[in-house]
């Protein structure tokens, strides 16, 4: 397999993973019971759309035999997002703990795993790549790491809170 074909395969896999993640978030919207969580997931879906567009444009260029140039995709570069404001974070945590929002907790844990896997995949591929391909994969890794940290924050807080709950009613 030529170098260009290997790069195409990496980005095709990445596109598939991003589309799968987006479908998970869309399906999760139907399970979420808290307005703040729904709002956060809608923002994440919009960002996943940008990831998909970013990778699709790269694949279009690669299929035409051109070089990857993430600099030409500046309109798709994402700025860090705070999916919940502080009040919404507090409200979400309280409702999860006091309202027995187990489906929300499960969704957030699964979302964390998806984003963690993608972040690690992009970082691993970037470590093997060079030049602009490395730059593009590094950008994707940073974006996914932001999502991963967002979900991990809630996973860790909820796990700790549930571990501290009294047993036996």
C-alpha cells in the first residue's frame, strides 16, 4: 500500500469513527432527561459535524492526489467550547445525584470512552505521520481531548459522589 493510500485509510477510518460518535450523540439526546445535558450534546453534535467536514475535505484532497493542508481548512478550526456554564454544570450534577439520572450518567460515561478512544487514535497516528498530515491529526487529537476532558470531569465527579452515598437506605 502506498503512503498516500495508507493516509487515506487512516482518514477514512477517522471519518467512520466521527460519524459513529455523532450518531451516538444524536441517539443519546433521546435518553437524556436534563435540559442542560441536551443543550451540551447539541453543541457537541455541531462540533462533530465540523470534524466530519474537516476530515471529508482532507479526503477529497487526498483522493485528487493533493497534499493535506489543514491551514486551508481554517473555517473549520474549532475554538475551545464550554458546553455548560457553571450554573448548568451544578444543576446537571445535582439532578444526576438527586434525581437518579442513571441514563444520563451512563450516556456521559460512554461518550467519554468514545472521545478518549478517538483522541488516543489521532495522537497515535500523528506520532507516525509527518508534515501537514501530522498537523491535521494533531488538531483532531486536541479537539477530541477537549471533549474527552469534558466528559471525564462529569464521569469522575459522579463516580465519586455515588461512591460516597450511604448504603442501605
